[in-house]
């Protein structure tokens, strides 16, 4: 994040949501909010209308998950449904759902920062096309999931006595 802030790219702001229960992490987040008040906002945990408002404000959702059992995060689908691109680590189903291989986070701060900045620049060049593409990708994922569910139900129905 600091790499991107220091690039001084216009119109790039960070809005972070989600609980930060670990004291060390919370301290780091609060220090960024204090150091970069115009570029970084921390909302904490968001639910309901506040969560919907969060997704309406963002253009890119970044999930640098290190969970060994990360499967298929709902926030990925939520981001796409609101027209926000998604970047995440290669955990669980995430790689097969991401719209572009460049959106897979490596957890290399420099490389990921450069990819985030490049994606933000794409958005700034053609916002409407960007949103349409991400929403279209989200619709394809939803259709694929729906089809897989139908196939599973069919298999279970045929397999049962």
C-alpha cells in the first residue's frame, strides 16, 4: 500500500474493511490511517447496508489471505457483483475464479504493489468498461456455480435409492 501511496497516483484511495482483532495488526492499520489520512480509511467490520456502501465505493477488492483452508470467499463474488475487480492469493478456488492471472497476489509487496497500481491505472483510463467487464465476469462465475449446483443435485438424485 505504501508503495502505491508514494507513487502519488491521483485518485487512488484505500478503504479497508474487516475486523483486525490481533493487537499488532490493529496498531499497524491505525498507524497507516494516521500517517495517510487522505489516502487510507479503515472502517473495521462492516455488515448490512454499511457493507453494501463499502462495495459501492471500491473499484478493487484485495484479499491477501494466508489461510491454509481459504476456499471460495464470498467477498470475491460480492466485489464482482458491484463491479469491483478482485485480487487474491492462490488459495482454494480463488485462482480459478479470478478474471486475470495478474490478479493473483504473490505476497511479494513490491510485485503486488506494482500489479495493484497497474490495475488502478486501467480503471482510471476507462471506468465504465472496467465495471462492465468485472460485472460480466461475476455473472459468468454465478452461472458456472449455478450449473455446477444443478449437476451435483442431479448426481445426488440419481445416486439415491
